[in-house]
C-alpha cells in the first residue's frame, strides 16, 4: 500500500512536440518506430498489420522513450505538414 502521502513520485515536464490528432502516421513508419526502455533494450510495436494498422495499443503502454532515429522520423513527418487550426481552437 502507498500510505497517506503516496509513493513520492513527481511529474516532470519535458519540452515536446504538440500532440496532433489530425495527422495519421503512415503504416510503414509505424512499423519502423523503435523504443528504448530504462535498461537500454530496444523494441518495435507489436500488433502492426501488414497494411500498417495498429491492431492493439497494448505495446504502447509502459515507460519507453523513442530512439533518436524514430524521433527524427516523427519530427520530419510533423514538420512537413502545416499546422492548421483545429475546429473550435482559440488562438
């Protein structure tokens, strides 16, 4: 049990690319993305179909960091598209 004061964990803020729900990740890129855990072990997503669809999101759960190469590929995808105003967004 955690007790009255919790487990002592604290959230940290990291500068990151804004979340985009309007930009699909191409299937070939999705299959290539690689993550690294705290021990340094790398892995790709499980449950990606041959046509590039993610069937189950369970392999996205946990504490993993994108490898440098995968982060660069995603940055290229996001940077290559224009940031359009989302419906209802106030600037």
